[in-house]
C-alpha cells in the first residue's frame, strides 16, 4: 500500500488465492502450501523489530532436534506486545541483543542460549540434562560455553543441577542414563570415580567403556534401551568375553536398575570392587539404603 497498490487489488488477490495471508499483515505472494522457511519468516515479520526464533524452533534450525514443533517459538524484547498471532509461542527477554546469533538467518538465538532456554522449559532435571548432553554430544557447542551462557542468566531453574551436569559432561558423561549413574549410584554411595568413555584397545579393536574402574579392572556398562536385538546382545557378549580375557569384569545395568534400584546397584558394584582390591566400602545414602559396609 505504501508504494501505491490499491487495497481492492490486495483483497482481490487474496480472494482468488494468488496471495495468501500467513500472519496478520504478512502475505505469501504465491499459491500452494508455504514452505517452512516462509512460515518462519512470517512469524518474525509479524513479531516486529528485534524478534528472533528461539527454543524448539531455533533447536530445529540448528539441528539440535529432528522434531518440527507445530508452534513456532519467537522471542521478542520485553516491552514488545504482540496480538493476533497464528500458531506462535511468544517469549519475552531483555537480553535479545546478547542472545541473538550475529549472522545466521532467519534470525535466531545462539546455540548456547537455545540450549539454556530449553532446559528452562524441561519437565524435570533429566529432560534438562538431555538438552545439555545432546548439544555437546552433537558437537554443536561445548560444556564450557554452556557454563558461560548459564553464568550470564540471573534467574535459572535447576542451576545447581545444570552446573553439575555440565561438569559431568566435561568429564565424559554422554547420556542422561550415564548422568543418573553418577548422581544416583556412584556419588551418593561414595564409590570410586570411574573413567568415563574409557578407551580400551583389544588387539586391533578400540572399545569405549561407559564407566571403567581401571585400577580394579571393573567396567560398568549402561543400556537405556528397553529391549535388545539378538545381534546386539551377542555383540555385547562377545565384547564382554574379550574384556574378561583382558582381566576386566563387566557389569551391565539398564534404565530401571539405575532409576529404581540405585542403592542395590551401588551395593553390588561396591562388593565387586572390594573383591578386586578396593580397600574402602560404599556408604549408605540413607537409613534404609542396602549399600552397607561389607562384613567380609
């Protein structure tokens, strides 16, 4: 309209479908289903100056998740109020200038800011840790960069847990289950600190162990899958056999073991470590904890 296109021409093109409205005041000047990129740009244009894509939408663009969120997440300056939006989730922030990536288009938050944002919408600590480990495991960022981003936030839910999780990631923890092992089994029961993702060379084959108590020749492997395919089970058996030949005992635990039987698992690992030369013993994490000092 600013360049002289009459309103009735615009209405006519909308009526015939040669143009289509995506957001209020934002139109696609073509027919057919608008591609994802057009929807993202429409969301930004509707949200006004300074708006950036964030949260799940920024994660989608950066490859942090394969899931396409049905709603588009946009962060706008704190004083900016948006009405009449379609299929948008509006977040407000006073630090967009810091959070915005300086070059990528469509405009979005930096990967570190995106990850911290996602931890704040997580249902629990496990889900929050999932975003930390996924970002670092995909090599989109590092634990140290996330620690810096976290330090710039004044109010952060799970701050202590996030900092502990980032320290664990920096020390080699790769998954939520591995972190659960550290904070539910190893640490509260005062077990020795294992070497995470320890590399073992057997012949010409390199293998990586989730947790290796190298001094005692004990490995603890964690499996988050509810079921194993037959060939996967045999692969694990063959690997365990090879490790046994090298003098390393392998203990395997699944998600239920770590999340529901943490104390029993700690007691079992402690007993094996003691038989392999550990001079100490697991400490009970509470009055009813079965991880009591061995009498043998």
